[in-house]
């Protein structure tokens, strides 16, 4: 599994993925527009897809909250959003493990990363 950063050109693909794979309640917190709102509040936001080859298995927006001593914590509000077919195939735990390993390897300044799956 790979974690790939979503670019601004992926906005419609991002929102389509969220809409297709998330229950209606709370889906807006993973929408591209919610991330833009968080950015307007001064927070750094990055969006990522979890892929297996060419297949998108999950998506999550990572919102950074600053802490003292140049540290921060990450938060994926109501995420990650896991694709229905990945849930049915029992890949949830594998996705969480991939995200955990990726965060530990790439973000040494995060004190913790809070996930909030539905």
C-alpha cells in the first residue's frame, strides 16, 4: 500500500470518493471544502489517498494543530474514509497499519495523529 498526496487538481475526484464511500452524516468533514475552511482559519491541511496499485482504498485529510516547541498533532476529522470494496474485503486493519507506519516514518514532529473513522 502507498500513501499518495492529493493535489488541487484532484478536488472533484476527492469529493466524489468521499461521497461514494462515506455515510451522509459527517461526510462534509472530509470534503475538500472543509479542508479549505480549515486553511482559512490558519491551519495547515494536506489530503492523501491510500492506494493499492491503481485502486484507491481510502482517503483522509490531515489537519495540523500547532503545539509548543515546534511540535504539532495531526487530526483526520471523521476519517479515514475507506472504500466500500476495501471494507468488504477486510482491508481496514491493513489500511490503518499502513497509515500508522507512514506517519511514523514521515512526520517526526507530530506528537500524535488522531484518526476518527465513522
